[in-house]
C-alpha cells in the first residue's frame, strides 16, 4: 500500500465484499512461479513497482510479461495466474561510483511485451496505465491487452484508416521493422498533396498511428470525396484510399 497526504486511512481484513485476496502463505507459494525463465533482468536496487490489474488477449499460463524502457529490458515476470493482479518490478539505471548498469531513467515511457511460450516470440502489448512514464509516481497500475502480432514488426505496413468513410477525423496505423525515414501524406484524386502527416528525420521501429483531422496544409477543412494516402521511404511505397463524407 502507498499512501500520500496527511489524512489517515483505516481498513480491515479480511473484507466481506467479495474482493479477491491472497494470504501471506498463498503469496509465498506463488512467488516461485512468477520468476522469469526466459529473460535475464539486471536488478539494480532502484525499483518501480507495477501492478497489472487485468490482462486480456493472447496470453496463457507460462508466458512471460516483460517491461521495457526505450527498448531496454528493465523487468519481467512469468504468468502464473490470470484471474489475479500481477505484480512486476522494473529496475532503474545506476551510473554512480564508476558503474554503468542499464535500467529505466526517470521519464522513460513504460512499455510492455509478452513472450509467448507456444510461439517462442514476443507479442505486441498495449497498456492502459494510470501513469505512462517511469519515476512519476511510487506505484503504477493498469490493464493490458496482448495482440496476435509480434512486438517488433517484420515488415513495413500501412493499414486501412478507421473509421472509413469518416468525418472529420480518421486514424491511420503503420509499422516499421527498423528505424527509418518515412513520410505519410494525403493527396486528392488529382494527385495534389493535401496534407503531410508524418515527416521526420527518422521514425523508430514499431507500431505507430497518426490522426488526420480532415484539414489541408493551410488549416482549411477539405471537401467530401475520395483521397489517397501513402507511406514512402526506405525503398518502400504503399498507397491506400479513404473517403471523406460530409
């Protein structure tokens, strides 16, 4: 339990409201089953406790949940139960007294991947957390969804926008197998560029999304009709169509 503020809190145990609980003896029996076998995590003594209250999707007993910070592994636990809260310890970096031990830095985004035992691969995980960054609060909680695709894409992709047709906003998802300089632009049916949505020196590998608000590059709402959007760069050119409705 973490308590902030000067107002005292009283609680009693066990509760009579049907909430799930784990006794000390049950927890001691469960702890060995939570030890990661697939990942080798460096424990620095600087910790960020994370409690996953719910995990859904492509997950089974024996899989392992890993925590990353900017691509660096900082914590892992084995899935021993699915119907109870799952604690994960993330370890912070230590760079004093001539030692440089990897770990999260304060402000790094909290990222998850799930190693699937049956597929022998890391799967993509999306998180709904009460804090998105390491070191911002003494405890982070939230829920996870494990998706049926790899944590790091194996190829370039540009997905169909959704919703489609749309008015006025639509989301475009894309993925990169490695860091690459790419652009995503919207064109009208005459081939004229309407709006540039992504144009960066380098976009990191992974899954990304961008929202088009139906405005052109001058900030004017576009008319209804058919539009083309493309992803280009790194020898890749992918084109899709979408419909703006009024």
